[in-house]
């Protein structure tokens, strides 16, 4: 708890960052603002009156609060009064009114904006030309998409005000569940739950409902559930995961044993209870260790054992996404303690994540590099240097500037020494 408070105090003393470059503001206005107006009907159906702090105003406020890393709501109020934020010109408003709106504006509105924006961001990704890793290209020839799913617990709240003061110990801010498209690095769906102790399994039904037919999903041992595996198979939805220790199974057929990769068809579940199903077990030997994977893709022509091992490594893309939203975009710090305000911040942060990923992808296109070769963190940091270049009279677009200065700014990652298989 002391550590969390120290982080918050340090952040509150940081100077407010300048507005994002004009191109970023234009992108936010292009993909976000129209969708806020399209939700006016929903806004009215919720019984919300037309007032100064409408949905577009509050979205501009929260997005700016996060992007500019403004340390406190009081400072953000001064900024919107004097400078305006994004598409919102300067406006007279009190801190009390903003704080009340953060507590009361239905977070479902921000979530609806995110869900409207996601298809647009995926469309922008499809229109670009940049190389995909050849291993991923081969997989996508057999599956509609490759997705990774995982959960992440949010950090502790700072108990400065309200009822939280009376609670002993740390109060966590809930839990996120993310379903991420591995190729684009964009979310397919984000869920939030107030219960920080909720098990990953509690999202299974929502995850399966969201998955496309013929898609391939990557997940860790927290999702082990043979009943759900059977449901996925029946619905022609495929997966790759790790093998749980002490898994009870019987070997149906040995498939291959070559170049450190062994494969079997195995049966799990109860034959008597008619719950038995056939899955594929893959064991990869590397430096004296065995790495075991499980999949319902039974045909080696669709996925080789080596490819299954490679794919499981791609599950880390969702971990990297959580790292970006928490570290770069500040979702480890909360501006208010109410669950509603936390939800507003969660949805707004993922909106900004999509914009940052879109920018990183455009840099990858400029450099003719796969997305995985570009550092999202250094693209984000490079925006400061771009803003300074604009002041010096530079006329390049943001993606052109970052691409031309990629070496100086550390935009391109160093090649990994770790083998692709493990």
C-alpha cells in the first residue's frame, strides 16, 4: 500500500504534458468523436439530460487526462478551462461537477464507444501493407484469425476519500479480461469485473461467444477446462494451451517423433460418462527441458508440432498489451476511487491503446518491418521528440518522422536471441 501511495504522489507532482500532436488529435477526432455522437440516443434512453458535461465533453476530458498524464482532476479542470481538450474548446466547469460526473456518468457509454471504434481500427490495420511473420502467415492460411486471451488484476486504490478510508488493507481496482488479435495487436474485446479475485474461468462463456468460427485462440493454464474444450471443438473453434501437470489421459495414437518434437493423439475425460474427447499432445525438447502443449487441432497439415510451440509464445502479445496500458498509459494509477470512475478510465485507456497501436503499425509500414519489430513504448516516447521537431519547422508526418529517426529513438527492437519454438 505504501508503494502505491508513493507512485501516486510522485505522479501528482509531474508537470502536465503538452497536448498530443495534431495528427493524433485528428485521429482521435476521426475515429472517436463521431461514435460519441452516434450514442446520443443511448445517452437519452438512460435518462441523462443535455447539460454542459455531455458524453463528448467527458470523453475528451478523460482521454486528455490519461494521454497527457495529468496528475490530478483539479489540474485537468484548470487545463480544460484555459486550453480546452481535444475537440472540446475551453469551457467553464467546476472540479465538483467533474468529480460528480465521473461518479455518475454510466460507464457503459464509454464501453460502447470502444466497441464502436474497434472495428474501425481493425479496418485501418487491414488496409496497410507491412510484412507479417512467415510463421503467422502460414497459420492464418488455415484459420480465420489467431487470438490470445488472458486476465490482469488492476492495482490497489489509494484510500484518500470516501468509504474506502474505513477499509483496512489494500483495495484492488478490479480485473480486466482481454481478447487480443495476435496479428494486429488490437483488442477484439475487453471485459472488466469489479471482483479482483474473479477466476479467469468466469469469463469462458463470454469468450466463446465472442470467438469466430475457425479461429484459433491461445491461453494459459488458468483456463484449463475440458468441458469448455469440448464446447470449442463442437463449435469449430480451436485452441493451443499448455498441459496441466498430472493430466489424466490415455494415448490413442502416437503421431511422430522427430527433431525433438513428439506428438500423440490422446483421450481426456470419462468414456463411461460420454465426456471423453480426443486432443493432440505435443512435446518439444529444448536444452534438456520438455515443453508440452495441448490443442484440438488434430491435423498436422494445419499445424505442425513446431508451429504449435511457436504459437504458444505469441500468447505473450496480450501480456504486452496489458503492460502498455498499465505502464505507458497509466492504468496503474486511478484518478478516483469509485467503480464507475475506474470503468471510465479503463475504457478510455483502451481507446488510447488502439490509437497508439495504430500509430505503431503505420511506423512499421513506413519501415517495411513486421509490427513485432517495432517498440510501442519507444513510439510513445518518440512523440515528445516529434512535437519538438514541429516547433523547429519540420513538416514530416508523425509516422514519417519516427521512421526516419528510428535508430536514434530506438524504435526498432533488437533481434531476440531466443529461438522461435519456445
